[in-house]
C-alpha cells in the first residue's frame, strides 16, 4: 500500500493543456473589466514616471491591479496605441502620450477624458466595425452586437471570449462612440466631448414606434432643440432642426450612396 502511494507521488504530473482561443485581432482578456484596464494604465503612468522608464507588465500588478491583469492585456492596450513596447528592452512598456493624457484627465473629469479615449477607439478595428454596423442598423441589442463583433473578429470560441467582447463594448460606451438606452439597446453615440446618451449636433437614429405609418411627421419640441422625424416603411430618421445638421445628413447619405454603388459593382463583377 505504501509502495503504491510512493510510486504515485513520484509519477510526474502532466501539465494541463488549455486550448487557445484564436481571433483575427488583439482582444482584451475576458477576466478583467474596463475599469481594471483604466487602473493598469494609471499604474503604468505612475510607475514609469510619465513614460520615462519602461517596465514589465508584472511591475504594475499587485495592490490595485490583480495578478496577470496587465500581462494579459498589454497586447490589446498596445494595439490601441495606449502602451508602447520599448525598442531596446523586450517585454517592457511605456504609456503613450495619449494614455498619459487620458489618465491625468480622468482623475479630474470623466467627461473630458471620454474624447481622449475616443481618439484611439474610433480608428481601431472595432471602431470601424461600429461605424459600419450602425450605418445600417441604427438600434441593436447588446447581445446581437457582441455576436456580430465575434464574427467580425473571427473569434474561434464565443463562449470563452464573450466577456472580452463586452469589455470592448465598455470601451465604446465610455468613449461615447456608442450610447446605451434605458432598455439596454445600443445606438450610435455622441460627438466627442458630449455626455454619453445625450444627442450631439449630428444625425441620430431612433427606434421606430410600434405603430407602422408612412409619411413625415411635423417637428416636435424636444428641449433643448427642435427635431424632425421622418418615417417610412423602409426607415425611421430623427434629425435636429439645424441647417448644418442637414448638410451633415446629406454627406452621410452621399457616403451611403457610394457604398451601395460599390456593392452593386462588386456583385455584377462576381456574376460575370
């Protein structure tokens, strides 16, 4: 009995192999929230002395940053342009000027920090996806949006990366690129600097009323400005009553027209 126990204890344990989840783009870790990301950046700013001395990810962990939180997210933060890997020292990083500005501004005001984060979110792969998505689907549920993000980023296992994609949604909502309604639905967000959920001075879409009617409704007074709504069987549009907004709307429609023409040309080429 004792010999069997001794032999069993001497048998080397096989390492647990966890299959890796692949994706087309760098994703945040599914284990840590947007707020943890913000604290990771803050610690990088403090511990690198405003970017003067590169450090490893492990140097910011402990205390307010959970273990592995930085190590599992430096790739994503680097891809966003919030961290930069040091050219001379492998696996050491410094915060970029944008990250330093975001951290210092957020310590004073979230509202002023939002457009700083938006400056790196908008040109990102998920910022581009978001613009294209809401151009054709003005209102969507978070669950559907996350699933489409997974498809677009070619995530190999949605069940493992769902929380990571929800962290991306948190980046979008905090930066104001996406607004969340009272019912949890998502719409295109505001102009930089405006409060999330509050309409900015540009075209915005709203969900169609339950009753289906065709025609143009008159302007309704909605503080602080008048709005016009246009509803047909094919679309529902809500736009601020302002000549500059109408000009912006025309520009959006022209862009949409060009996209449709390109799609038509592609289809014709494929059919030929």
